[in-house]
């Protein structure tokens, strides 16, 4: 199969045809091939049950592991890993939010301190001016 034939919809058609053939659904495979003008070149991934079936089996195992207790250890491990990653992301986001809040508080304190210093300087200048005027 040439590089230009690696379009997603065409590849899906090829693997659907391969699935029909491997399931011995020859009439369906022939009708699908003729109607869809599907290439009969050998598939790139030639799995015993068909790539589409193997992909579906993995997907189904992982999908069902989220809602049912009947799943493989690999699917359970995948789900646990995804949950763990989601928790880590949530914790990182919370830490980032806390750091941003702390930074805002520090900046506000710094601004208040600068404002107080400016007020004190102004008061000192006013006092000095008053003292100079009294002399």
C-alpha cells in the first residue's frame, strides 16, 4: 500500500474488509469491497483475528473496566494509571493556584508597605517644611 493511500477513511475501509474476510463473512466482504471500492492489497497490520477486532477487544476491555468488574488486569492497570494521572494533574493545578494566591498576597503586602513608606516620607517632608516655616 503506497503512502498516499494512508488516509484514515480508506484505512478504516481496508481493515473493515479485512475483518469481514477473517470472520469468514465473504459475501459481506465482497459487497463492501465492490461498493466502497476498497483496496484488496494486504493490510499493513495483519493480526490473526484482524487488526480491527484486536483494537476493538482492547478498547472494549478498557471501556468495560470503568463500569464493570469483569475486565483484564491490563485494563485495570490502565484505568488506575489514568486515574492516578488525573489526580496528579489536579494536585498540580491546586498547588499552582495556591502559589498564585500567595504571590498575589505578597505583591499586595509589598504595595501596601510601599504606600506606607511613601506616606511616612510625605509626613516627614511636611514636618520638615513646617519646621522650616516656623524658623
